[in-house]
């Protein structure tokens, strides 16, 4: 089920990030705790009265040259309009109407998208009586709020989510969803086109929440698989920052919607910092992870090239060295359908559950041989019981007398034990430590 996308737009210093943080962080009304995932500060998932939506903060870009100021704002708003189903247009009560506000609202009108004029920094009812200036923007329905204190946010959210559907947790998508993600120009679209261009594939468009992003169905030996392509954001001017920002947003959204993420790397450029950031995001979302080194046909090779290349990548991955690594060429179609087989394998691993009795028999025996280190105060740490949780990805729950005192290196030791015994290749696993299980005394 696709969630509606809501973007917060406006010129700098009107309080966009403050509103974003308020909506994401207000735990008693709006939740950002989906499957234990930590969200990026510019992209979050919110809930209001049983209705969930994705929230984008467009703040943070301040151009160095004043000549580029209006262009930069326009690019952010255009990109937000393309991505969003609904828009919160924020203005500043204290500084009044700015010419850029008028430019933005003209763009919003032309877009025909659902948008709401939000007057921020209205701290009380007395100030509310002074907002008449903003009727000059030609909007009858305005919402005066204080993002800092949370004043009147409930009224705004009621209106914002009025036409959103209730989120039904039990609604499950059975088809495997694979996201193709990576830095610009690594060959994401070429890979998707190569996969869909085979005679055995059938392409069906799935309407998305954006104008220029469409997911596709690959029918692979009778099985329908959803491909989520993150490419396609058009460059509109020399100002790159806004486009790059929304390219990242699209990547985050694709990761959030998929089961398995294929992170594409350009073999001619090597493994870069941005690749690691994308991989970190996949792990935070607890999605299946495959690293595909594309353009392998352009690399001069001998019999040791692939081994050395893979070793160099794993050295940089650190604790993410559980990922599958495969060398492909979207141009020549070399091993591209092996990606589909690997994705299916990874998804099977994500769903794998180990019987509690087997877990305890194996892990408790190993823990007894190599017990956790004592606490800083010298108290003995005992792990008495292990079980599995997690509906969509594997979570191993360890019951112990000192759950907050488990050292990081010992957590890594436990994870390595689990992986050596049970595999979970390509799958991030979560270790959770809770107070001692009474039934295991």
C-alpha cells in the first residue's frame, strides 16, 4: 500500500524544519516508529488518527549567490510538487508576506495539487487576529499554527489527512518488491529496461504517487515481481542541490517500499562514500541487501579481478559485509537475471524463522563457552533465554539480567554466531536485549 506523500515548502527561515521535527517527534499523536527504523531527518513517516503519510522537509538549502536565490527556491518547489500528493506551504507570520511567497503560491495554483497555506509562528489567539495580511495571497482557508509549541497542529492535520485512506496493517503485498537504487549514472534505468525487455517479461504500469516515476511488474517464470526504479528525475537548470536532494528522497522512499534493495555500483568508478550511505539506509530500514557492480564489461580483467574487487568492497562495508555482491552488465545483460534469483533467495532468508528450542540449544551453549563481559561495576551478565520476533525481518531477542550492559563487540560476536549457523546472507538482523525472562529461571 502506497502512502500519501506530503511536502513542506516555503522560503528559508519560515520554520519548515521545526514543523517537520514537531510532526515526526510528537509521539503521543504522530508516530515515527515503524518496524524500529530510524528515519532520515529530511524524510519521515507520520500517523494521524490511523492515517499514515510520508513527510518531506524541503528546508536546508541556502544558495551562496543571491542571484541564484529565487531559482533555487523555484527548483525545490517544482521538485516537491512532482513528488508530493499534498503540500504544506509555510509562511512566516512575524516577517509577513515576501515576494517569493507570491511566486511559490502561483506555482502551487498552476500545479493543481492539493496544498494548504500554513501561517507559522502564531503563538496565541491575540496574534491570530493579526493574520489578515495573508488574505492578500488569495487563499480563503488558512491555518495559523506554532510549529515550535504545536499550537493548532491538530486542526491542520485533520484537514490534511481528510481524504487519506486509513492504514490497514493487515494488508500485505505478496509480490516481491525489488528497488534498484544507487548514485546517478550508475545504470539503474538501463538495468530496469534490460530486465523488462526480455521476451519472457510482461510489463504492466503501476500508477505511483509521482508524475514521472512508475513501478513496473516483471513476470518472471509465471511469478509477478515489482521493480521500483529510482531514476528519472530531470535536471532543469544548473542549480544541482535541489535536484540531488529530491533524488535522495526518491531513493529513501524506494527503499522504504521494497523488500530487497539492489544497490548499483559503477565498476569503472569503484565504491564511493555515497554508496555506503545508501547501503546504511537499506540496513536502517532492515531490507534485503544486494550489491551489484554494474558495467563489469568495461573493466579489464584477469582471473583474480573479481575476487580482489569484492574483497576491497567488503573491507569498506564493515559490519555490512553480509551483503551479496554480484558483477553484472546491464548493457550486455550479463548475470542480470541472477539478480532476480538472488533477490528471491534473500527474501526467503528474511522470512526464515528458527525454532526457539533450537536457538536456545545452540546459542546458550556457545554463550556458556564465551560468556558476555561483566558490567563496568563488575556484575556478572547472564543471558538466560533467546527467541525470535519481528514480522517482516529477523529479530533475535535475548533475555538477560543487564540488557543495557551488553558490549558492542559481544553483540557482533552473537551476530556472527547466528550468521555462521543459520546464514541470513544479504539480510540485516536485529539483536534486542530485554530484562531476564522469568520463565527461563
